[in-house]
C-alpha cells in the first residue's frame, strides 16, 4: 500500500512538485524570518556578552545596554565598599561624532575602559595590543568599521580602509589608531571605538555625570546574583549578573518594541501562504485520484489503510519541502554573513519551522482526508 501511495503521488509530477514547492517556500520564509529575528535579538545584548564581567551596575532606571543613564563617579566607591565585591571598575559608553581625514563624519560608539586594567575591552585584537591605549591620544577601532564606515574616499573614488597610525577627530579631539579589533555587531550597527576612561571623559561633551556602568566581580565562593542583589539593596542602583542583564535587555526589546510583532506577522503570512498553496494542490491531487482510492476500497482497503496512505504522501512532501527550504535558508544566511544582514540559526528555530511544516502538511492532509473517508467504493463502477 505504501508503494501504491508513493506511485500515486509521484505519478502526478506537476502537482507533486507544486506541493513540495509550496512547503519549501513556506519553510524558507519561516526559517529566514525567525533566524533574522534571533540574529537581531542577539545583537541587542552583544555589548554585554563581549564584556567578561560577573556583575553590571547601573542607574536603577536603565532598561537595556543601549539605555545607559550616567551616574556620578562617587557611586564607584560605594559599590567597591559592598561586602562580597572583589573589584569594581568604571566603564564609559556613549555616542560620539567621528570626523574622517576627508571631512566625512559618522556616528560611533565610544567606550572608555578602566585606565589600569582595561576591563571591558575587546577580547580579540586583530592588529596592535590593548596595552597600546596607554599611548597618548590612542584609540582602538573595530575591524569591520575600519574597512567600511571609518574608511575614507580617495581622490580616485576608491575606499581606503582605516589603518594603524591613521588619525580621527572625535568631538574635535584628534586621536590616533593604535589597534584594530573584532567585536560582535551591535543592534545599531555603529562603529566602535575604545579608549581609556580618562581620555573618553576628555573627549565626550562635558557633563556633571559621566559614569555609564560599573563592572564588578564577586569574591571567590559567592554567586554573582547574590552579590548583585546586595549591591542593589545597599546602593539603590540597578545591579545584575551578566545573564540577568542579558535577560533584562531581551525583555525590553521583546515587550517594548515592535520587532517581534513585525517578524511574527511575516511568519504567520508565510505559514498561511504555504498552507494555501500546499493544501489546495494536495486537495486537487486527491480529487484527481478519487477513483483510485475507491478502487482500493472496493478491493478491501479499510479507512486505516487509506489514512496511512494519505499521511505518508503528506509526510513525504513535508519532509522534502522542509529539507529544501532549510537548505536554501542556510545558503542565504551564508551569502549574507559578511553584510549587514543578521542570520542566526539555533536548534529551536529549526524545531519551530519543523512544527509549522507539520501543521501545513497536516492541514493539507485533512482537507483531502474527509472527502476520501466519505467515498463510496461503488463509485469506481459508475460511468
């Protein structure tokens, strides 16, 4: 019976390919949209993941990593005095205008690292050393921006990447590039510039409060969550472990922005289109084969056998469509990995897309199953 079911399905080549194509495009769109959503959400907390610190301390009203609210420098001493804190260092984070050698300006994110330890700096240097920030007027920029946003246009129209020894103007302060680093792409996709905390304060616009974040570590044997809670109770500031801060940032973007709604609508539309195409084509295929199903019933096939045949047909086109759609989505992700396109494909995206394909295949089978189950075997003997 299984061989007959497959022969019936593949014998109608046009309809067979049409059903597979419907499921394939649905799974492609669902995986692509979900992977892009996951990639964007990953970017929202990339600034946290890149910093190897147990605890983040901030103004109590901060909602995400990009929502820094300056504190007074005196808060650093208060955090250091809390029992259970092994060390605490300042971190400056702010947006600044960078002027290139040819006069163009771009917006960059400026990080000011602790002058002694450089905690919070880039984990992977491409050229130069993090310790070179001790040199006068020195900065480190991310490699991708050096080749794109911070590159200047030469007289012949070609783009010249920023290299070691080149200069930039940050808020009318001339600085020299002493290193290139790799950083995770942020949500705003801005150029990233690192320097020391003291130098960052001299470059940034003057204001009463300058301290963006305090990075701290728990003493040996103490859980970061426990120490963070104690910091919050003693100082009244917001204090979170790195994982808690990631969850807080994700919660903000999931609940207070339209990202999920926009991508969710795209996934729903893809599901509906796939169901419509695959369901209609599968239904037409079944209608064309009603006489064959009637003949099988006349020869003694019961409803259970007919059901297994239809489910086998739906399952086969579902697996083929899902596999092809996943492959195309992965190829699209690989093709765009060096561009501004975000693409991340964790296992739960594949699981979600797989469940959607099961739904599409199941609905397609149900549309046909009702008609076949009510079919009278005697129809095969009618003219």
